[in-house]
C-alpha cells in the first residue's frame, strides 16, 4: 500500500504533498521538471540507506495543489514550507529544475546542513534561439496538444532523435507522466529562461556548503549553466566523468557517490558541511 502524504502549506496557501522514508541525517530531495515525488526511485532508495529522505510533489504535480498565475519564486517558498515541517537543518539535494529552485533559497538562506545541486538550468540573458524553441513548444501545446509538445521538447532541448522518442514511448507509464507534466515543465522553462534570469548578486553566501555536480557529457546549454552557477564564489563545482543530464535516473550509483563524496554523512562539522 502506498504511503499517504503529509501536507505543508506554502505562504500563498498552496498545499504541498510530501513524505519521508529511510533513516539518518535529514535530506530534502527536490525533483526535476518532468517528474514528481516518485521520480528517480533507485537514487532515492540508495539515499534512504544513509538519510531520512523527504520528497515532495512540486506544485502542479502529484498530490500537490496548483495556483492560477505561476510565479517561479513561489516554488522556493514551497520548499521552505516543506523544510519547516519535515526536517531540522537538512541537506537539500535538487535535481535539474529542482536544483534551480533550491538555488533560489539563497536569496535568503535558511538553516541547512548543506545544499547539493545536480545540473541546475540557469542563464543570465535571453537567448533568441532558446526562446524560439520555447515558443515552438508552446505553439505545439496549444495547437496539437501535450503529447506533440513533449515530443518536440525532447527533440529541441534534449537532442533526442525520433528513434529515442519512440523508445521513451515504449515505457508507457514514464511517457504518460512526461506528457502529463508538460504544461508545468514548459512554464518553468519559460520562467527560468525569460522571467527569472540568473543574477549572481541576488544570492547570499550561506553558512553551509553549496556543491554543484554536473556530468561532462551533458547538453551544451546545461554546460553553460554549470559555468554560470559555478562563477558564484561560494559554489563548489564537481564534474562527474562520462555522465549526462539523465544520470540520476540512468546511472544513480554514480550520482550517489558524487553526492556522498561532497557531503559524507559522518563528517559534518557542527551539523554543516
């Protein structure tokens, strides 16, 4: 039987579903754009061997509520709400868009043990080619529906071939989830690449360590993102050889090792790394 979720209440009243499994040092796992709290199950299970892992459905997904007008910074408020009710001085581990949301906590850093970021998307300027791609996906969504938009998004932004997309579709459960999440995935990408540009001076140096992990085979725009985030003086960057953006799902053991190397659970100093 699936475990029933608890709920945190974000400042705007949105109910955010979360649950905790495992035991050990507290950790909040923040999923990426195309997932929900059930994502990356193998990585999550491994983390639960050393940590009490709280995972949550970001707004608009799973059991969490949504709001009418979308504000990307409200996602950081959601994360703060989960931290407040679920964990005392946790490590926050964000994956992809979840990592970018975690970064937004650093506008006013909470009391954390550490922050670990897997390939957060970030840009400090509007890229015309990227913006055109987003417009094409938006048009496909409005004209042909979420499945067509999902396929186009995969081709444009993940460089997947038609054969790759057909392979994704064979996993019907995963493909259905991707299609279902496409409206919220698109609004987040539009926010990060148009409305919420990355401005380093917005982020304050916290009292805990901030670690960024990126694969050396990731997509070009994410390589640029890693360099931009890594330019912030207090962010410690780590490169994972032979891996790309899909590593948390496809090669979770490599991501787990990089995570534990960055924040080994038995080496915290005064509860922080």
